[in-house]
């Protein structure tokens, strides 16, 4: 297995293990112990494969999480104080 192939497996595993992970290239390099040019090739490959995407702020994130994120629950106003009863 080439260093790029093992890097791809390692980075994929980290992003699958930690949903919501968003890292800059330098952080991926440190986390996965990948040399700088190899790390960029790994990230480019995962972006091309539509596993990751590059956000405007320079962070890499899982593409599937953005496309299929769950709707956030709304919070009901359960206050029973006088002010909320007057407004009703």
C-alpha cells in the first residue's frame, strides 16, 4: 500500500469516527501523521471523491454531513410565569 493510499484510509477513518469533524490541512497532517505534500494529495483525493469538501474558511468537512444533516429541534416556550400568560 502506498503512503497516499494509507493516508486516505486513515483520514477517512478519522472523519467517520468523529462526526462533525472540521480540520484545516495542517491539523489533518498532525492528527494523522502524514507528510505535508502527501496530506494535501490525500485531501484533494477525498474532495474529488466527494467524501470531503473544503469550506470557505479553509476547513475540510464531510460532505455527507452537510447534505444530509438532521434538522435541529426547536425549543418550546414552556414558561408559566405571569408575563407569558399575559401575552397569550
